[in-house]
C-alpha cells in the first residue's frame, strides 16, 4: 500500500458512518456505534448516517424484507438519539452517486489491496472463487460512501480499521493519479474504546453478534424487561463473587463483559461499579444489571415501535435525508467527473 499518506485537504470536518440493514440491532450496536453517532452531533457540524443497503445485497437478503429492514435501522438511529433535523439520515441506494463513485474507485484500487482484506477472507471462507465480485469489492464501495461526502471522520468498530486504511489509500492514490493533491481528505477512523466492546452473554471471548444462532447471547434493542431479566440471569458467569477492583476481572471475560455493560449503560466507571458490587455474588448483581439495562432500553424500544408503526412518516424523514445527502454528493460527483475527464456537454 502507499507510504504514510500526507493530509493536504483543508475542507470542513464531516462525519460519515453506516450500518447494514441486517437482522435486529442489539446492545453492542447501541453502545458501540449508535451512542457514538449521537455524541458526535455535538462535536461536528455535519454528520451523515447511512443505512447501507447496497452493501447488504452482498449477503443476498430477501428482497421482500430489505426495505423494511432498512427502515428499521433508520428508526433505530432516530430512537437512539440521532436527530434527523441536525444530522442527515438516509438509505444508501437512494443516492445513486454511491454506485457511480464506487466504479471510479474500482479503477483506482488495486487487486492486491483488496486481496489483503481480512473481512473478505473471513466471509468468503474456503470458497473465495464462488463469492460474488460484490463481496470482494465491498470495501471499495465503503470508500465511495465516505469520500462522496469528503467526510473526514468515520466512527466505526475495531473490525473496520482495515477498510478505513483502504479508504485512505484510495483517496491518496486518486489524488496522486489525477494530480489533485488536496481533492479528497484522508478519512480518519474514530474507533470506540475497548471498554465499549460488548461480548456475547454466553461466551465472553466472542463479540455480541446479530448472526449468532442463539438469541440468548445478545440483548436486542427491542427486548422487553422480562426478556432482558431472563437473558441476564442465564448469562454465563462463574461461582466466585465480583472482584473489588478492575484487576480482579483479568481472566474472567464474561464477568468483565457484564460489569462493562453495567458501567456503560449507567454512565459510570468500572471501578465505581465494582466499589458497589465487589464481594457480592451474581444473585445480587444480575437483577441490578437487568434493571438498569431495561430502564435504558425501554424508551428506545418505545420510540422504535412508534416509528415503525408509521412508515409514511419515517419515509418522509428518509426522503428528506436523501435530498440533503444528494445536495452534498452531486456537486462532489460532478467535480470527480471533471477530474477524471468524462464528457460533459
Ligand atoms: N462496513 C461497515 C460495517 O460493516 C458498514 C459501512 C458501509 C460503513 N459503508 C460505510 C461504515 C461507511 C462506515 C463508513 O460496519
């Protein structure tokens, strides 16, 4: 890949991020991504949050369900606190320029760069030659998402770090190849701290995931208080009491995860939580955790239900978001077309 890229871009700071419209969202998505999306609205003037349905079709979702899933993720953004009047919320496929810029970037990115992407290797497994070209090309489309808005900051999970590096390499090579050194910014990842990594309730070494076959491994954003209590009570722990301090969590990943969730949800430090619960058993801690979780998620679930019950209102928000996204994207795409040298009447 390119050597240390040099940042010459001097345009405005802008946040862009996206989530796939796959199965229901869970606590890991909320604490890891959505909470961050919300907080960034106060730190940046321009935040753009996309539901990436073009990316989703690399996994062949049911066409009868795709639009509903896209709406549901958009509803979760709003329910979590992303304000559609301040931020732009939209569905990726509604802005055609994402696909157009991805094609230009296909001619900038090198095969060797993509062949190194660990997420493709993980997803394709042993059958890379039978994967769709789209799955291989996924990170190029991601670069187009970000750079179509000349976004400078991208909140993502640790697992997206390599894709962000690829976005920087594509931006840098485009700028070099077309002798437009300050055209695209080299976008920076905003990676959440390790404290926000939420693990499976059954196995503290695995990430909480929507693709885990067991629903008992995760807390969904729409779970009610009884379901949360049941899942937390059945969460894996060990027979020892909670430790008095952070150091005592070493080698106890499940316990560390539950304490971390309590701290994140109640906006307290891990040490502070252990000061209260250290020495106590899980019979005391688990109901307390379920209670703070249920209290945190109840208003989000209620808001999601309200938004999902009125798809026309939600669609109006998404149509407005797509208009505002296009208003930024189209002039930038027009510039790209000029830089590349496409015909223009
Ligand atoms: N690949 C990202 C993920 O799975 C989703 C995504 C698509 C994205 N386009 C993006 C994230 C642009 C940030 C910016 O999490």
